[in-house]
């Protein structure tokens, strides 16, 4: 079990090693170490493609609204948002509204507690956001249920399987044949997708900037 008690983001795979072993029909427990490394690479590739940190952590945004400007909301860079810790304007903490801060969990927008706009100033938003990875524990060592969406987990597994099957293959080789045996060919991932298989990127569209999931 991996403990994450200080709110920082650790390097954790977004899918359990057992899930990858099941997908590959591997029963040898000694293979878990190398498979975990593959899962970490796949998870990092998915996070890079989505374009934001994915694991739950305490975070902070600094946002400046220039004099004469107003904003309907303050944008947090990471979501889903699980809570707002504090909001400061020009270094001064703003009082927490009676009903709590009004924010959009799925797209990281924080709305003003009074009036319709955020006025000019330098804001600091302290918040907690991201998904809980498998095998994370709380401060007492109790397991925390994973909140990684199923389609994100599937994209990680697809990528991990591709990495596993391609680990001993020349990355520049697109096909091979052997007399009397047959031939094999495989698709080369598009460089614009960060090397993710097409089946993986097809699952991640709604998590890209503008997708707000």
C-alpha cells in the first residue's frame, strides 16, 4: 500500500498492477515489479496527453485580475476539485461563505461569494484536486477507494499492454516476417498523441482542455 498523507503528489500508477496482470493473463507474482514500472510509464504518458496533473494533492493557484477588469470565475488548473482550503485577495484571507465556496467540481471554476464578479486584485486559491489512485491510504493506513474514471483506467491499461508487448521490439520496425511462419505488422503511434495508442486516445477526449471532465 502507498501512503500519501501530506497532500503532495507521488508517482503512483492510475491502475493497479493486478489489473494489468489480469489483462495480460500473467499469474507469476514475481512479474509485479516490472509491470508496475510499465504502469507508471503508461500513467505518466496519459497524464502528459491530458495536459494536467491527475493525482489528488493540495494545490495553489495565483491569479491576477488587472484594475478595471472583472471575471465571472477563477480558474483552477487541476480538476476534479474536492475542496477549497482558502482564498486570499491581495494577501488577505476572504471569509468563507456561510454555505461554503461555490465551485464547479468537474472543470475547476470558483465563483464569487458575493455579487456576480471577481474584482481586480491578486488572488491565491488553495485547494485540493485530482483523482485517488489505487492502493492509496489515509493517515491511519486505511485504504481509500480509487476515484480514477473507468475510461482513464482503460486508456492506461491499453497503453501499458502496448508497452509490454513492444518492450523487446525495435521501435523503428513496423513489420517483420519469417519464412514458413508468417508475418506481423503493427501500428506506429502518432507522435502528436505522445506515443499513446489510438484506442487509448479515443477514450480521453473529454478529459482534454475544454472537455471539462
